[in-house]
């Protein structure tokens, strides 16, 4: 059974390293959404629907179904796949169900990114990688992980952030959340990090999880960067969830025995043995959002 991990913003695959070391999974794929640690192709649809379609395309290339795990925006993309293409999954895990609640309000930094002018000024600061590593660390990410994360930043991150958040302004996410019940077609786990200040109120997250038919895994007192900050507790949570699937009869096949290996995915990103990435020369940061063609949303 392949296990696929998808990170969010402003992250790279480095955010998963500690968790993967604890899990020791077999057949792991680390997918980097375009612009977030992977190149942003010209004309790519930087909307929630566009990233859903990108993830569907990556999963269709694998021998599925898979166990799919997402954090931050990666978690939001995971839920979209669970709603629209459950045939690709054995199970799914997300910490971002709250964004699909009808009363969800974006956090302060997201509102800045959604604001013309202010957003461009804010993403221009991404060029100062040391400052951003310190910023991430001040918000709970271990500094060593934060330094690895920002090493993966490139100029495509800025337009990806602006395009994604602006295309996700309400009521876009609330409207997408009308289909949450469809996610119950496959077993799901809603990770509830109670100290996360950007994932939405706990009540909203629980209500969204219930509508999606998901189990709720509580990480009490844990903040937004739970995969990197608390990898042992996070691994225990995931193991318990995957073990529970052994007692569930589905049409997607039996759970597989897990051992150790990591394989690369064309169009995505993976890291074997967690070697530090090679530093590349810095390129000036663009402040524009590229035009893109909207991909039709599944009914």
C-alpha cells in the first residue's frame, strides 16, 4: 500500500522528515504542489480546484488505491480528492477540514495575501529566507526544520500563494464544502491540533469532520506544525488510524505490510534518507500572479 504525503504553505517536503522517520512506512511518496517546493508551470490553475486536479493526476499515475495524508493546504487538497475521487484512496488524513465549514473565516495573514497591494508587499519578504526561517520557528516549527523548508523556496512560491489564497476567498471554500458528505466514501481521519491558531475554531473543525464521516484524532495543546514539532505523537495517531482500517471491509483491497523505502514521483518531490537539499542561487522574486485557465469543478 502506497502512502502519499502532501504539504501546504509555505512549506516543502522537509516538514515531513521527522514524522516519516518515526513511521518507517514502506512505499512513501512525497508530493509537492506546484509552486510550493516544485516548479509552477506556465498557465497552471492556482485555484483550489486546480490543485485538486493536479493531485488527482499524480494519484492516477500510482498503483492505487493509496493512504493519502495532507497538512495545511495539502490537507485541503486531500479533502477535495476524498470528495470527488474516492476511488483513488484507501483512506485519507487531513488537518484542514475546518476550511470547508460554512462559517470559516480566513486567518489574518491569509486576508493580507488576499488583499491587492498588501499581499504583494508581504510575499516580497519571502526573499529573506533567514527571516522566514525565524518567523516559522517563532510560530512553533523547529528551527532546523524551518531552515530546511526555506532552502526549498523559489520565486514561484510568491505567485502561487497569492493566486491560491485569492481564488479561495469566501464563499469559494464554503461552497466546496457542500459536498463534504461525499468524503465519507472512504475512511478518513481529521487531525485536530487544538493549539492551531489558523485551522479554525475547534467546533467548526469537529462539525466538518462529522459531516465527512471522519474519525477525529486529537493532538491536545499542539500547534499548526504538528508533523514537524511532535512527530512521535503524530506517528502514534496515524498508526492507530491505519490499524483501525484492518477491521473495516472495503472494496479497495487489504492493508499492506509497511517497511522502509522512499521513491520519487515525476512532477512531485521526494527525499530519501533526508539529505539536506543543495542550495541554489537566489532569484529575484516576482510580485505578479500568473494568468491561468480555470479547470472545471466536478459536480
